[in-house]
């Protein structure tokens, strides 16, 4: 696993609204809100056809699938936006250590289950079969100053290996992701919500 250059935790929250384009099916305006919190967590939500009263004419929230049919405004890299949203949204709530999450991303077909099969039980079984649950490389830690769980590298026999799902782990945002989010236009003054 190559470690990308990462951003350090910030002390100030970063939040804005951006008009990114129009939904092709009905021509409704598409807006997103992006937020990087004080501890470096990324949150992205969207709305299709927002109305001034707080309602919307289309879906809102996690609208990634709906954006695959959107026409993006000039200057908005729609492909990169979708990639960042799908990969980095809620980077502070990862169920797996870096080696476990890498394996899950490399083998998505092994983790696609439908109700009534439990995603968690399936993931634990698949990771266990791959020798990754518990993780041979990481242990769980808690950083009180950030109020978040963090993974630590296993470095002695007294450490307890990290078991998948035993905490919500934060994965540090790569610097290029932070720069991309910050490069999006700030249309907050015009945001209908």
C-alpha cells in the first residue's frame, strides 16, 4: 500500500455549498454541500431541485447514483467528484484497518451481499479467510484530543490485533482530495436551502 501525502487535522471547519450542474432527466439544479470538519472528516451531501422552503423536487442526501446522469457545469470535474464522494465521504467511520479496507476495495465482489445476509458477518468471514481478521498489522487506539478512534501499527506482542468492526476508524484524507474539495466553487450565498 502506497501512502499518499495526507492533510493534517485542521482546527477550523471548512463548509460550503456548490451548484454543480443539472439532472439530465428533468433539468433540475443539482447542489452539493461539502464539509471538512475540525478533525479532517469529509462529509458530502447533495440535493436535486432544492426549494427555498427546505423541500426538494428530487432526491437529497447521498445522491451519488443520481449524479451519474447529471450534466456538470463548466469547471466541475464530475468524474473526480464522484470518485472522491464514493471513496472518501465519512472517512472517519471506516470499519476496517487500512489493510482490511484495501482488501475490501480490491475484492468488492466478495462483499456484495443482500438481506438477510449480514454485511458485517460476511466481511468478517471473508477477511478471516484472507488472514486479515484480526489484522496482522494494526491495533486499535483512541485519540482523545480528536475524539476519534485511530489504528496503530502493531509493534509488539502485547498489542491486541484490530478486529474488523470493533471501532469506527478515521482514514486521513489525502492532500489532493482536500485540495479538490477546496477548489470547488463556493456558491453558499445563492444556495436555495
